[in-house]
């Protein structure tokens, strides 16, 4: 390939964001090429690994836009860029309509409000990784087929390495593989290669001093290429200290059946999470994504335990979409069980006296409705804590499972990449989780990776088509 490759749009990355943007651009008559670093038809990416639930901060994406705007503000503690939040809220309903028009299939799960748009066929309620032939896999293949039917090019084994520019404008993409260097001219480039969770050095720089002790809960294929290339052109980058993920079993490093499901959030956030000294170190009431982030920032991220009792194991332990009880035990995950806290401490290696003091203080504060007196304080506005009072008692070794990073390239509501002062970089767009400004913040606010990808994929493609017209 050479300089004669000339397109209206070049998209970097073939997850749901990139495929949405490429297919929508081709649908509007634009000449499109999509560059994907994966080599085979079912290349790995987070979208393919996902559970396929398209929701917006655990709400139905078809709720009224004003209500969804408030949902986003609440989920992110007001940290989301208002323009991005409003764009997401006003386009989310149309996004699932568009996916249906493209051939995606959905099911609904009863009256569960955030599971009304689940890509079909859904993954089974079993532990481990199961993506082949499931809804996200079929949807990606459908979008890729649509792109090619509309005359677009899907180029695999084509990792982007640099952006081309002229007079401050992005004019294309340079890609390098075993065959050499390839240049793709474009009127617009869309970066959609995911976050940087698969890049140990970037994770070390922004998130954790020990990236090797975090478990990749997704495909790990997002290595920050888009972020690096955009920065080279002068893009502004948002805060990148946080990530979307969950509490997983420490066994995930040696047992593939215990990740990405079941997650263990429901155990630790209703019970307590302690370190190897038997001390609480995090406000469990802020949710599993928050706790996973705090664990990741420990000096040793493999030094945390979830402590809970029989009531939690038989209650919240059974309520998740793919619940820990009984799936975690079925998968062979380590779960320690004892009739006393002292016996549990012996099994975990935690100092018994310290663990008993920690649990006693927690139970007393909960009984007195004074969780604010704990160190650290415990909130109960999001999740209702339960006492640790019904034997047997349980302990599960934890690790932080990282799915994708929250921070990234700063954009406007159409996906146009912004410079530090706010002005756009002509010809350069970014969408999906390679961008920042919506999720993250000190509360690790999460709104949903799939819906973000589809919404801003549509908006970027439509903005480019409008400008071309």
C-alpha cells in the first residue's frame, strides 16, 4: 500500500465504537477504511469480551433524555463534562435503534431496568470467559460485514503508529506491519482503539505502581496508541488515574474460570474489605469499581480480602447477574470458611486480634447507625451494608480486575479532539474509551462502555458527513 490510499475517513480500532463510526460513515456515502491491529476475523477486543448489556449508568437507555442527563450527573458526582453528558443522554435511545437497523439482535431480562437491551444471544450464567457466538461477537461481525457491503475497507493486521499532519491539520494515518509502512490519507481520522489498560508502563504512570499485580479483566488489547498519537498532535488529555473494573478473586492469575465472571463486588461491598493486617482501608459503600481502584493503588494490590458471613453469601452473593454464589465455588475459586473470626484469621494469615477488633468496630458502628465514625468512614447511600454476625464466616482473596481506563483524549460532543485551550484539532476525532471527560473522578463514576462507543461513533461519523456536505 502507498500514498494513493485516499479516504474520507480512516478509523483506528475495530471495537464497537470504531465499527459503529466506520459503518455509519459508509452508510452516508463516505469512503472509509478501518485499521485494526488484530489479525483474524474474530480479533480480540473488550467489546467482544463484554457481557453485551447496553445500559446508561444502570438505567434503560430509552428513558427520557433529561432524566438520563441527571442520571449521568449523579453517577459521576457532577464530574462529567456537561456537553458530553447531554450528547450521551440525547443520543442513547437512537443508538440502540440504529444497532437494530443494522441487524443487531436484543433480548430483555424481565423487569430489570438496566437489562432491557442485552445483545443476543446472551452469555450463559456461568463463570469464566464465554464470548464466541454471543451477542457482542455477532454484533461486531454484523457491523464489519455492513461496512464492507457499503464499500468500506476493513484492514486487519494494520496497527496505526503515527498520525499524518499538514499545517496543523490531521491528514491521515501511518501504519506499520511486517510488510512495511503504509500511509492512508484521510479528510478525517477517528481514533477508537480503546484505553491504555494493556500498556504496563502507562498503567504504572497513571494508575498503579504495580501493574503486574492487576488482572486484565478485558482483552488487554488497548495499549494507548491513540492516546500517544493524539498527544503528538497537541491533544489535551483528561485525568487518567482511574479505571472501570471490578473486584476479582486473586485466583484469576492462575485460574481462567474465575474471570471476568463472577465478580466479587457484591461480597466485599456489603461485607468488608481488609488488608493483610486485618484493617479496613476503603469505603466499601462506594461500590465495587471504586474499591477495585483503591486496591490497585495499594503498595501491594494482592493484599486484600473480602470478609462476609452466611447471610451475605446467601443474600447479595446470589443476586448479581452472574452471581458469586454458586459460580465462584463451581469454578474452583478459593473461599475460606470458619465458624469464628479467630479461626478465619488463622486460615487467612491475618492477625486474629486485629481482625476481631475491625469486625467488632464495624458491627457496633452499623448497629448504632454511626458508620461515619469508622476509619475510614463507611457510606450507605449506594449500598446497604450488612452485619457480620451469622456464621459460618467467609474470606475470599481479592485482586483488582481492570477492564478499561477512564481518562484519555479530550473531545467535544461530536468527538472532535480538543487542544488544551479547547480549540479542535482539524481532521482529528476520538471516540469510545480512548477518550476522557465522562467517566472517572474521585468516585470512579461509571456510565457504560458500550453505549459510549455507539453514541459517539454515530455522532462523529455524522459530524464528518455533515462537514463533507
